[in-house]
């Protein structure tokens, strides 16, 4: 008789993360990485094309420079640089969202408000706004007092002259 060596379900280990959520979070990073690869390929092709166009043909004299349209080349360089920066930013944003476990706008709001102390501490958003308004009013009141003192001192200085 063979014994069943099954492990009970309760001792299988920690629960696995939600794979759908994890894939959604990692998707933006992978899309950004794909766009980085694509923009790198486009940049490389542009450099190779510029290099090949600078080499004179076999029977062409090498003391006459090739004609170059600076405006079009500058426009192309700007487009390539924009694509490189946008793709890298997309990849970095996806990586940050994955690292901070944010997969939706609601998650982002929860994390930001939790960091500000609005959620998770028993305070409501209205309480947080009221506290901020009180702080701002006290700062403006102190600024007004300092301005009044400066005016009074300025008036006293003028009277002494």
C-alpha cells in the first residue's frame, strides 16, 4: 500500500501575489522597455545613415562637402531625442509604479493621502483641509504683523530725520 504524501493546503507557504495585478503593473515597464529598444534602434539607424551620407562616392572629389539641410536635420534630431526621453520616462514610471505597488489611480490616491496623514489616521479629508487652512491663516497673520512692524519702524525713522 502506497501512502499519500500530500502536503496540507495550510502549509503551502505564503499566499501568492495577485498575478493579474502584478502583470498590469509590470506591463507599463515592459512597454517602456520596448519603446526604449525601438527608439535606440531608430537613433542608431539615423547615425549610420548620417555617417554613410558623409562618405563621398567613389569618383566624387573629397574636397567638396556634401550639401546639408540644417533645419531638417535639427528637426529630426529633436524628434529622436523626444522619442528617447519619452520612452525612458515611460519605462521609469512603470518601474516606479511596480516598485510602489500602484496599479490604478485609486491606489495612487490612497498612497499619497496615507503619506499626508489624511487616510488611515482617522482624519477625513475635510479635517486635513481645515488644518491646512488654519496653518495658512497663521502664516499670513505673522507676515502681516511683520509688515506692519516694518512700516511703523519706517515711519518712526522718517520722523526722526
